[in-house]
C-alpha cells in the first residue's frame, strides 16, 4: 500500500480525500476511526492528529491532515487527473474559492462537534439553516462556472467537496429542488466510478444495516 487513510465512513472531509485517492489511483489502507464513539479523541489518534479531526493521511513518509491541503498535496505529487487547473492562476484561485464555500462556510458549521454543542434536539433545524445559507450562494456561483461539473467539464477539487455536502443536505432533509445546478452536477459526478467507490456505504466501517438500506 502507498498510504494509510484514517477515516470514518460518513465523514465528509474523509470522503473528499477518498475520492482524490481514487482519482489519483493511490492504493491505501483504510484505518477506521469511529467519531460517534469518540475514538478521534483517544491518545492513539491524537498522536496522529492532535486536533482530533479526520482525515489524516500517511503517505510518502509524511502525515498530512486537513482535507484540502491533503488533496492539493496529492495533486502536486501525482499529476494524473489534475484537480486544480494547471494553466491559469486565476482559475486555480476560483477552484479554491468555491471549494472553501463548502469546506469553510458550510460543512464545519453543521458537523457533529457543532451539533452536539448547539443541541442535538435542534440538529435538523440548524443543519438546514446552515446548508441552505451556503447552498444559496453556491448555486449562484455554479450557474456561472459549471459545465458538466462544478468548474467546467473536468473534475476539480470543488467536486470532491460538493458530493459529500449534497449527501449531508439530503440527510438533513434540505429541499434540493431549490438548487438545480448543484443537483445536476452532483448527479453527473455520482456516475463516475471513483466517486461511487468513495461512497459511505462502500467503506469497511459502514454498518451493515445502512448498506442494506442503500441497496433498496
């Protein structure tokens, strides 16, 4: 194996990196860290990432954390299937900006840590508010930038962020009919085998009952 990925099947940030590893054709060992059981806060994992957050990737003699820097590292060291435009610094900045709308502006505000602090009894209401607030902005942006995918007709880092966030939106019962561009792009990405293989239900730590539900 080229790498070891510390992951949780339903972690959005881990999911982004799983897609990137698939696109870059990197073979990796999967090391499950159960967020619901608090395994990310145990000494074993804190020795890997003192922030107690997923993902972490051991590769090329390094331990990397934070999903977008991991993706950029993979993109720079493994140029096949580039995830940021090579030809134009402005286009690269745009891909990073759109990625951060999700990675900084939406997902961290509706993740498990925030939901627990805010009160799990309000999690659906809170999650819907956060996601709708971000998706309204993202839909406007993607109407300007999208081709087949989020930024033109090739897969970019934005797409790796988009698919897990759409999954979260569906979990929180967000009305996705408000976001036709996001829906269309996510559906197109879902047909790619690298994205399919990264789905939560395809991961070794996914509970069997969720696999069965997904197959119905």
